[in-house]
C-alpha cells in the first residue's frame, strides 16, 4: 500500500516580526506559528489529500487572517477536491470568504494572501496556485516549477519581485480570481516542494535542487530552511515536502508534536 509523507516547517525568518504564513496538510493546519523542527505526517494514498501554503500579503492589514482563513477552508473542503474543477471552485470560495471577512471587519479591508499547493489523488496530482507561492517538482532529471507565478514581468537582471498580479483577497473591493490548476501524473520517483517565496526568493533554484539531491524528508526541509536563513531570510519561510512512499512509516516522525488546528 502506498503512503504519502509530508514534512513541513514554518518560520518567521530573520527580518519580519510576525509569521503571516499558514499551511495545511490534510485536516492538519498550522497558522502563524514558528516550528524550528520539521513536522512529518503520513497519509495513505486514497482520498484526496490537500497540501498547501498561504502567504499573507505584507504591508496590508490582516495577512495572517487571510492565510489562516484560506487554509482552514482548504482543510474543510479537502476530501471533496477530486478534480480540477473542484479545486478551482474551492479557491473561488476561499477568495469570497476572505472578502466577506474583510467586509465584516473594516480593519481588515484589503487583506489578502497568496496560495499554492497540491491535491494528491490515487493516480494524479492536482497542482494549483494564486499568486507567487510555488510548487516545485524534483526528480532524477532535476527541479522544475509546476505552478505559475502571478507576477509582473521581471526587468533585465531582476530575479524576484514582491508584486503579484492576483491574490486571494487583497483589494478594497471584491475582485474575482482565475486560479492556475493542472493535473500531473503521480509518480513514486517524484517529490514536490510546496513553499512561500520566503524560500524561493533568497535561495537559488540550483541550491534547492542540490539540497533535494542530498537529503530526503524532514532533513531536506530542515536544510532548505537553513539555506534560507543563511541567505538572510527577509520574509516568512513556510514549506512542505511531499513524497510518495511504498511502505508505511511512523505516523509522526522527527520534530515536535503538531500544533493544534488554527
């Protein structure tokens, strides 16, 4: 019987005062919490399993609220996310929920978040994102991005930008979204990194690939986090590493006990 391991970590970084990132893995959510040791969860392949990160938009109120709302909705809807259309509809519901919360509390006007993740099905992986959080696929042929950044074109010599062209929420008045959702085959020789730009902005893609060639599971997540810290960690860092395993491992391995749901 095949199993999925999800090793995850979330950290404030070295510059930000608060962690506005959130994460979901199946029914488990982590919101605005610092975890300096990777947490590893194991799930059987079968029912849809959602693994995603949400990065609250900085410089606007309530980023941590928007990201927490988004992962809470994805956790609740996760078992029903069995198709590309179902994922699109779920992200649309997240967008409406964030705007509705801001409408109820004017202090949260224009709060928003990016989101990126996967839904693991028995024979396929649904990859989705809104904004510039990313999903990366690692295999023997190297590392490639399988999500689509919602960012303006980069100038010559520019590697990153903090600007996004769409997000969950993020505007004073309701704005519809066009989520990026695609299906890729589920293969045992592939691993997937779901992460906020707190990892991919400071750490070069070739350095991420080198870590993944050298390490697996929680150790890989720890080394990626360490690489971000060594690069200055100017933003919150949240990432999850998804691996298809042939045999069951311990239910929770390496690191702290999981945080309570947010």
